[in-house]
């Protein structure tokens, strides 16, 4: 029951894959004795190939959820891989389909237990009629281990049928590999088990019950527990056979490896023995051939059928060693062509390994000095070194020089004289290998190079150079056949020698120095040291400047400013100044000879100057920033206060001066001055006026900037006029009336009269433009004139009276009218009636008397209706009222008299 359950569980875990066949090799032991017969495996019929199953494990198949074994590269029996089965409570199996093996075969594998688990089992089995779906199969052979020490072996068990099984208490050593071999003979119904080359047991069934397997599986066949960790390697199923003849080579001569020279004959012998248990039934052939050309034997011999243990031979053949050194294999093959069926077809050959040695190799070693294996000196030792490749020893070594005789070599030799020589040599070993004569053409050269120098760059007579001066060296090797220059070195002051490769310059301090140089050829022949005295001068001149003439802080100068330059060469030993140049604004450089001035455009400028010594050491360009300003200030004037066309001014007139320095970049104003006589100059600070007598004058003024650039004197012609005009008032003679004309006139000897003003009775000033009249009464007339400079004449005044006769005339006329009216009223017959007389007076006279009186009062009050003039409105009004006052009373009195 347990066995069937294990088989069932194992079958459920099998998966499907395939594996390709590799070259058959086997680690299985043999022959095996099983049931009284010896069985031999046939590697050529290998079905599962021992070095390939683990490499091709991917073609072995499993069914989910079973995980297949993995490839291990840390634990393996042979090669570099093995199949690792890690059981963790589930079936871990690999399954592969088989092409049906022959009835007699052997199954071998190596098994390694790393750890035993608490349950389950590791197994290997071959099956027939396997159903992966239901997990059923017929078991051809099954070997499985239940930890820790039980082995089960079952053979030819049909699915559901009785077991043919044996249980063994056996423990496999963990951590070690074990070889398990099962010989299966289906024709006899027998199987034999071998462990580690030792027979364990055999099981048998009826030959009619046997069957060939179609599936092989290995791994953990149970899900009941953890079987542990195991490794499988070198798995193989091969056909096996029963006893046959077996031709085997015997008594080889030489019996060990062959050591021989090139193209030499070697005698080979071999015998043949039938080591099988039965006699052969046919003839065979023994052949000798090179392993590299098996189809071209160099000797063949016929052998009649041999009985068991019978020996034939020996057979002798001559092999000629190749003309090329190396390791060769010579094969003697018995039963060549395979005409005799044998137990083991793989043991028909005997192989000799022949080491073919070449002749000695003699080397010509050049001592010191030498170059390129060709050049030597007359003191170079020449040594011959022999390599004995046969190991038999050297018989002789000889050499000759040019066409001289052969000389046995005993000690190093030399070549003389200079020139080209041919050296020949050879050696012979003790087995007769004669080395071909070797020659080498050598050239002896004892002459050193010759070196010259050239100087490029700054230099001056007397050995003056700079650190920029480049020294180039040119060397030519001497001799009949010059070897060539090896080193060319130089040194300054003989301190450190430096290999020359490219032109170089001197470094270090200034002053006297010495250049040493010399060449050596490739053989070490040294040139005598050459010397060149030098004086190093890297210091440029130093130039200073001085400035004469107008200058001002900030670099301001004029074209009158002079610059002088002075230069001195520097250095420990100065070579001397070559040039001193200057340039304004870096445009054109000019050789300096005399003090210079700055011309051209005003504004920011730069004076550049530099010196160069006779070696071309140039002083860094010195820059003197300048601002050229030749433009003087420009002064403007402003006149405020009284002025008039023609330059008329007064002492109240003020002159203001404003100056602005000119130029692209003005230096600034230094002084601003003025003068009224052109002799005495006064610094301008505040607006000023002219003083002194009236008359023509000249105002001089000028500005000067901080560089002394003076503005051309500016002038302003003026006429000083402080005298006011003189005004006259013309008053009419006689009685002054409202018709009297008052006339003003003025004169001015200077700028002229601008206006005449007058004021009546303290009233506002009025500009006089025509004669004026005054009203009745006393009046004060003030008057003055103002010239065109605004100078006003002192006020003059006069008192006048304007008479008005109108009130007197009105009184006189009123009295006359009153008298006339009374007279008319008193005329008879009115006198008899006082009321009529009063009425006539009131109506005919009284209004005119009152009217006349009222005109007088009106005129006196208002100044209207004045008299004189006589022929004016006042007199007209008085005359009209008077006339009416004379004409009206008489008709009125008549009318009153007639009125009842």
C-alpha cells in the first residue's frame, strides 16, 4: 500500500520536456556480473547522456504546481553543473520521454544528498504507459530513498498489479556523491543493483512480464513531506550486451612516450590479445596510422581469428617523425574496420605520444652596448646561447666572421674595425640534429654624434638672449654606418641635463649663464660637451615721463602742454635700449626724440609710451590718461534794470555774467573778470553796475579755465545816462478860464524823453499827450518827465485859478428881471388890485428870476455853464432866460388884467 501511494504521488508531479543527445561518455563501471553473466555497456547507444541531461534540464518537463529541479553550479559531480532538487513539502520532479531502449540496458547516475528532510522520498524510475493526467504508470525499475536510512527497489510492476520490491536498510553518506547502477535484462527478466561499484542485490520476474520503459523520472516523488536537498549528475541509459570476443592491444614497444628528433625513423611494435571469453569467428586487420590522418595508415597486418586469451604478433612498423616539431599521436588499431564483434569496441587502440624535438636553437646575444640587434661597438661582447630542445645535450657550437674560418665558440667575442660584418653560427645536439647555419649582419659604430646649435628669437651680440629665445639643436651621428642618435641633452650651467626634443628656452635668473649640450648615439658613444656663453636679459626698459606747461588734476592738458620721456634698460646685465616710442590713442607709434605735445581732437585721450631693448624685451605699454582741452570758457552777459536802445543804461542798471567752460570734456572755469577801462580787471562775483559821469563807456569781460585757456575779451558799448529830462509848463496869459489851454513840453540830452506826466490837485498821474484844461477854481498842477531809461525828473508844480462869471451874470440878470417884473406888475390898471399884480408877477416874472438864480447856483456848484467864455452855453442859457423874463411878464400882465 505504501509503495502504491508513493508511486501515485510521484506520478502526479511529473511534467513533460525533452533533451537533445550529446557526445556519449559514461562514468558507469563495467563489466557487471548479473545472474552469472557479464554485461558490458555500449556508450554509442546512450539514450540519456550523462554530461548533457543537467545542461539541457529545460527540456525535462513537469506539471504545475510542481517546480522542476534547478541547475546548480556550486555542487556537481563532474563538469560544471548538476541538477538540484530542493524539496519543500511538494513533489519536485523532472520527467523525460524515452525512445524505447533495447531489451538489455544499464541505467547509471550519481546521487548526492546534501540534507535529509523529515519525510517524503528521493527516487529515480523508468516507466511505461504513463498517464500524466491520472498519474498512473507501469514501473520498469524504481529506486527511492526514504530518510534517513531506508532504500526501496521495485522492478517490472504493472499499474495495479503485485509488487516485485525489496526494502533495504541502507544509509547514504550526506555530503558525498554515490554511484547507482542498475543492469536491466528484459530478455531474462532479471535486474541487478550496484551501489558505488559494489553489487547489492538482484530481482527477477518471468521474462514474459518484462516491458520496455517510455519515460524516465527523478526527484522527490512524494508530497507527504520534505525530502531535503539532493543533487543528480551524470545520468545515463545505455544499451548493454552479453560476452563477446574482445581484441585488445598488448605489449607495445616503446612502452612509454617517444622522444625523437625531426625526420627520424622510429620502430613501433604491438601485439594483439583476445581478452574476451569467447573466440573470434573472422579475421581482422592491425593498422598503424597517425592520429591526424586515420584514413591513411602507414602499415597494415592481417590477423586470423583468435581464441579466447590468444595473442598474435608482435607486429612491427617504422614511423618517420615529421619535419616540424610538436607532439604527435601514433595509433595502432587492432580489428581495424570492426570486422570482429566485441564486448568493448572502444578498447581496440593503443596510442603512442611522440614528442618530436627540433634541432638546437642557437641565439646570438649582443652585449652592451648594442642597438636594434644590429648595431654594436668594437667593445660589445657577442655571446652565443644554445637551446637544447631535444634534451640530449649539445655536441658543438661554432661561429665565423665575414669570410673567416669556423671557430669553436668558447667565450664571448667582439667585432673590429668599424663597419658592417656578417656573423654566422650553428650548433649540433647529441642525437644528430644539426641546426641550420644562422647569420646576422652587424654594424660596428664607435663614432659619437656631432651637434650644432641655432638660436631663433631675441638675441644680440655678446651672447645676449632672453627667456623667449629658442635654442634648437641639430645632431648627426658619425661613423661608417651610423647607428643613429639616442639622446641629445642640454643643460644650463651644467646643473640638470634635459633630453632635447623641441626647441627650448632658458629659465631661471638673469645674468651670465652657460648652455651645455651634447649628443650620444644609440650605442652610447658620447659627444664632447659643447658650451655657449650667454647673458640672460628678460628685463625690459623702464620709461618715466615728465609734464611741462598747462596741466590740471584729472589729466587735463592743452596742446601747449609738453611731455618728455626718459627710459632706462633693466636687468642684471642690461643689453641696452633700442627704441622709445609713443602714441596718442594707440594709433600710430612714433619714435621719441624731443618733448611732445598733444594735438588733434579734444576730449579723453591717452598717451601711450613704451621702450624696447636690443633684445626686443618690450616694456608693458604705459598709458597716461589725458583730457585735451584747448577750448576756453564762453561767457554770456545779462543786463537787468534800465536799458534803452543804443546802449543807454543808468547806474541802476546791473550786469550779470555767466561763463561755461568749453570743450568735449571741460576742465572747468578758473576766473571770470570784468573791466570798464580795459586796464583794471575785477573778479566777477555778483551783478554790478556802471558809475561815474554820464557818457559813452565800454564794458570788458572774459573767462579763463583751469588750464589757462583764456576767452577772447568780450566788450559791450554802453552810454551812461543818469540825468533826467527837463519839463516846461506853458500857462495862458490873462484871466484863466475853463477854456485856458495848459501845455507841457520836455527835453532830454541822453536816451530821450519817454513820457511827460502831470497830476491835477494831487490826483493820479496822467501821461501828457495833448494840452489840457482846468475847471473853475484853484488848482495845483504837478508835472514831470521820465526818460527812456526810466529816470524821472523831480516833480514840479504850479498853482492856478480858473474864474467863473456865471453866478454874477445870473445875479445881475435876476435883479434886472426882478425889477422889470415889479415894474410891469405895478403898471396900471393892475395897481388897483394887489392880487392881480402879485399873480402877474408870480406868473410872468418870478419863474425867470428863480431860473436865472438857479443857473448861477448850478454853475457855482457844478462848474457848468461857466462864463467866460461869453459865447458859450452859460451865456446862451442866461440870455435865453433873461430874454424870456423880459418878454413874458407884459403878455402875462395883460392876460391877468383881462381876466375877471
